[in-house]
C-alpha cells in the first residue's frame, strides 16, 4: 500500500545516502498503484476538494503552488475554484500523466505542470496559496512536510493560505485480540495433532510484537479509552528544525476492564474555512470512515491489565530515523496505573531492497 510499496520487510539495515533515499522515494510514486489508492481514497480526496471549494474566495484570481502534485488532481480542483495560475510541482515521472490529465480537462492555460523537486524548481512568481497532500503513515513518515515548509518559506507571500493549515497527532491504548489469538494458537496445536508446539509462542511473540510500526485498521471496539492529543503542528509557523522531534505527553483513562496490548497512533489535518463556523477536518481516527492511512499500531511486548478509569500516561516522541531521514521512529514511554514506566521504540520496516545499484 501507499509509501510502503518500495519497502522490504526483510531488508537489511543500511544507512542510505540522501540521493538514494530520494530516488527510492520518488520511484515509489512513479507507478499507477499508489495514485490509484490515493485517488480512490474518497475521504482524503473529497476532503481536499471540499476544502478547496470552500476557500474559493481566497483562491479566485490568485496563484497557487501544489507541492507534490502527483496526477495533478488538487491543482485541477484549484483551477476549477477559479485560480489564475497553478504551479503543479512534481518530482517523479507521474508528472507526465499530470500533464495529460490537465490537457484532458482543458485547464492547461491555468495549470502548469513543472517536473522537479520543489526545492530546486524556479517559479515565475510567488503564490498566495499552497496546497499539498504530504501526510504519511503516522503523519510524519516520508518527511514530505519538510518540502512543504521549504516551499512555504521560499514561495508563499506573507499571510498566504496553506491547505491544510494544521495537523494533530493522537494516541490511545487498544487491545488487539487477533494478535493474542495468534500467540495462543501454538498452545492449541497439541490437541489437534498430538504435537506440543507451545514453545513456539515466544518466537511468535518476537515476530509479531516486534518494534515495527504496523499499519492496520483498528476496530472501534478495540479502542480502550478516549484518544489523547500529544502534538499539534501549525503549518503557518512550524519549522523543519521542530520536526526533528515532535513530542508531547498524554493521559488516557480506560473505559473498562481489558488487556492493553498496543497503542494506536493516528492523525487529523484541518483546513480553514473562512465564513463557515466549523473548520474541515480530515481524520484518520478509528472511529471515522477508513482512509488508506488506516492507523499506526505499536505492539507492547506483553499485555497489561486495566480496569475502569485506570490511567495510561506517558510521552510520545517522533523523530526521523538515523538510517533514512524519510523513515519515522516513534518512541513511547508509558505507565499503566501503578506499574513502573516502560519504554519502547518503533519504526516503519526497512525499505532497503537488495538490488543496490
Ligand atoms: C502523497 S502524493 C500526493 C499526490 C497528489 N497531490 C494527490 O493528492 O493525489 C505526494 C506526491 O508528492 C511528490 N513529492 C514529494 N516530495 C516532493 C518534492 N520535494 N518535490 C516535488 N514533488 C514531491 C511525490 O512524488 C508524490 O507524487
């Protein structure tokens, strides 16, 4: 699925130089599958479409920069909303398709597809609006936000509009019964086949409850408390430097008796909507319609029992991996009730293919 497509789970740890990291990253966007997944994500694409149309007043007659235009869909929404000029900047070869789609929609007089990284392209003018869909798994995987901030500082006029303009990160303890069932399975083998395989349980635990960030859909029934927001980014002011460590404390209280065996991390992004009392939120919460981002699940080494109102507190810190700056690490310190504080660091599985050129 998105952004994991170029990553090999069995890959070796190897430090990648930045140009190779970027090449792998942009290659992953050159195929149709990833764009199909994004465009087909109705929650995502419609949130942007609605947000762009609700900002018609600020877009009409103005210049827009679409950072990482992909197939050009957001650029075309902006043209439809009356933009005077849209710069659709895209680093990978999907820019060729964007060009074709722009012509096909007869907006080639407005949308100019520019192939290149936003860090290196030259635009003929500064813009009043930046639009970008930069969010990765657990929000910050891929580190594409850095490019948006770069574009903001270089090309956005003072007081300009950024869509979306805010991002928030949440955490909540969950209980994933499927994983516990998989561990228990090895105890049931003896009854079925007369061979005791219960000793596999430890191995299974190491394989399943490793330090990988698992991207999967969390069922609402498995969520054990109200989610806690641990970080908030204002895209008008956040700096690349601040993205090197995004952290905050959290406190959750358990709804009832359960065994916590994981944390779920998810994000929302918010679009300003002038003249409308409510802002528009694109949410990847387990209690909202599913998106292709699903949720990030962080498995604990062993389950912890909670009862109603047991506090689950701690701190989450997210930072780019040392091996590849595009990879995010999530460190969680957590305390359940009176137990002593525990820590675990998670990362998205390696994406180092063996075919190094
Ligand atoms: C998540 S996709 C979004 C595509 C499209 N805007 C959409 O909403 O369907 C991000 C795109 O940004 C491109 N991209 C990422 N970083 C970039 C950069 N620094 N300069 C130019 N393009 C970039 C990627 O190649 C990818 O096509």
